[in-house]
């Protein structure tokens, strides 16, 4: 199993490497979440399990899940050092929190590794290194980490709603010009409608806008909305 540890503590990484040195699992290291997510998104790295330093990434788990989901990546995430979890219920909590990040038929592959991590967390060496990391922790990376969530609202919707090329081009144009209202004539030219009469072209644009709205409604927590500002004019709003 390919395990990725993300955090500032080289000591924790080295401890994990020793702990998983039996040849069946490998551990790689990223010192910040932004680099990790970019590497996963652009296929520069692969992972079966991601371990995050709780002191650095507490509160960002939902963000990580959203990014992974937008790329159709199923990778369980574990926060190391969450003081709110006792040894006895860590495993069940990790499994339930990641229920959409693994296929149920593969759960048996994760349980031994998660049990091993659970035992490691109880070791005195792990606790010492974690405490040292938390003392040296600064929040500078937390602000940087949020940026990736704002990069791809258009691409996220394209993947989740499986947008056709024409609908995708319409969305891209609206997003590019989101600071102003856009006319039907502009949209006709942008999506290369060649349907004969002016009325027919206009109806095609209306149909595309309607289809794009339905796609937005079909995706939970979609952050975009198409507003009709006046007759024949539209504007994309970000919520």
C-alpha cells in the first residue's frame, strides 16, 4: 500500500518509514498539503492512504475530500494526533469518516494498516515527536492550502456533472466574464451556434442555459449560479 505522510515533522516521517519497512507498504513524504494535492491532481504522485498532521490540517479535512472528489480520486485521509479520539474508537471513526473514499470490497486491505497506525500513535516516540511538532507549528501553510479549492469551480462541475463540450464552453465563457452580464448574442458566438434563423439560435442558447442550470442543481454544494439580469442577459454568480 502506498502511504503518503503530509506534515512538517521529518521525525514522524522517518518513524513511519521504519514502522512500515516490511516491504509490503511504502511511505512517501510531502511537507505541505498544497504540493500533495497538486501532485495527485496532475498525476505526479499516487497514494492509497494519506496521513495528515492534525496540528497542521485540522479543519481542512472537508477541503481535502472536496478536492479528491472533484477529481474522482478515492483516497482515505487520516489525521494523526487527534486528541479527541481514544485508542478504542479510532479505527471505527477513521473507517466511517472515509466511507466514500474506498470501495467496500477493498476495506479489508485498509484495516491491517489502520490498526498498525493506531498502535503507533500510542507509542511514546510518536507522542514525543508529535508534541515537538505542535510546539513548532505555525499557521502560515493553512492560508496557502485554501487556494487550491478556488482554482477549479468550472472544472469541478465539468467532472461531477459530465458536461458536454458545448455546455462546458458556455460555462467557461460565463465564468471568464463573471464580473459583468453577458448577452445572448455573445453566447451564440461563443458556443458557435449555427442553427439558421436568429430565433432558432436564441432558443438553442436558452436550452443550453437551462441544461447548465440543471447540471448545477444536480451537484451538491455547487458554488455557481446563473442569474438572468434582464431580458436576454445573464451573469454567473459565485456563492
